[in-house]
C-alpha cells in the first residue's frame, strides 16, 4: 500500500534544497526571482518570499521581479531579459518558466523553473526529497531509454500504444533547457514510430507552452484516439465529445499555425512524493502544473511538431514496459522499487517509505 501520510512541512528545507542543491547558489551571487502578479491563483504569495529570504541568509544578493503574464516566450518583456542577462541565477515562480522549458533563454546564468506553487508544496517532501537523488534517477532512466528498443503503454481504461525508439535516439527531439525543481520527469520519448490507441477521459488541457483561451476542454465520455506512425488517425466515442474535441484541436492549431494531428512524444512522472490537495477538477491549471511529476500520471504531447506541443493527453495509472521490463504500473513505480536502482541513486540512507508513491494526486 502506498504511503500518503504527510510529513511535517519545512519550507526552509525546501528552499535550501532548491538554492543549494539545484541552483548551486553561492555567497555573493546575484539571484533574480521572477514572480507572477498577486492574485492570479497559480502561485501563493509565500513560496517565492521564503526562497528570496533563504538566499539572503546564504549570502546572495536576491531581488524579485513581478512580471505580467504573456501569451508565450516570444513575448518575454525586454526589462526581464535585461535583468536575466545580469543575474547569476534566475528562478521562475512564474509560468514563463514553463513556457520556456524547451527553449533557449537569455543570459549566461542558470535558469530554474520552480513548481512549488505554495509554501505547503515547498515544505513537503515533494520539494525536500534530495535534489541530487532525483537527478540521478532521471539520469538512470534516460540511460536505460537510450539503450532500449521498444516501449508500450497501457492503462485501465483501454489505452494500448507502443513504438520503437528512434534510431537516432532523439527521444522527442528536445531536452529541458531550464533546471526543473523539483525534478519531475525525463526528456520526452518520441512517438514518431508509435501506433495504437490512447483512451482519453475527463479533460484535455494545455501543455504550458503557450497561453490560450479556452485552455482546457472537459468531457464526460471515453474517447479513443487512434494513432498511426505518430499521427492522429481519428477519434472514436460519443459523437458530441468527438465533435468538441475535434473542434478544440482545430481552434488551437489555427491559433498558432501548427499541425493538429501530430502526436509528438510522451513522458511519465518520476517524483514519487508528488501530491495535489483536493480534486483536480476544481483547479485544472494548478493540477496540470504539478501532476506531470507523479508516477501515477503519464501524458502525451500533441498538436504541434515539437515538444511539448499544445494539447496534453492524460493517461491515469499507466503501465509502461521498456522492452520486457515494467517501469511504471498503476500506483507503483516499479523501476524505483528495484534494489539496484535504489543503490545506483544512493537511496539507502532514506527511510523505507520515503520513495513510496503518494496516491493523493487529485484524481
């Protein structure tokens, strides 16, 4: 049984894990903390302040920039670009970090996207789990994928899709250009050689690449997305759901001049202590920002021939085979349960339940 018991919150520990172990902050460094305007609902008012104060205690010169929302990375304000160029490190408590996670960003310093949406997230083991351990886990999974020949994904609703790894090992053609804190997943796996079906339920949401309205589409039935060689071959299911989904794809593709029927890539969560308070239905924007870190959740990047595309397909409680080995199985992160994996990433000093998958993920 997975362990869902929360540990005592320690936001300062999460802040130091971010600053020291992820960012690499040192005394005398210039840190820029990019924040969203108050009251927009994605971030609370506390998390960024806690991190800024912790940076000061570590001897850094920390400043905050409150930046308006923009439609996409191409609209990054000139004054922010100038500030980033002068900073040794930039941390985004702002969806701009998500929008640029697969793109180059200005300035020679480090850039980090922070997914601690509140002081509660910052203080939970979602953010206090050692950054170095998750970095080793990501590296180990990517090394395995680099050697593998084939993958297959199923889910309880009927998803069954598989593909060969690209011979050039492009794995989706992109890696993250920012540091992610906490580490959430690995670089995308290409769907160029993928065929099968993905059963969609509950909703479609954006990928965080660009902002558009409506950003989400909710529906009540089960819709089967047929995939052939990395392209969407059609939707099957309740007629009204299929009509609305197709219209949503046409709208998003038309907004950005992209190919609607590309199924570009996928990845699954690797942070076992990911959680979400309350039901996802009431806060899909926040849920979508956090959930992709959970091993209980896998998503496909669709609508656009690039990572992360513009529309996400959600797969809940997936089972994932890499060659003949199961890596994820519903609420079990099988790869992380292997003794050789735990030894490789240095998890021997952790408590026995420290890497168990939390099941309170909002669905």
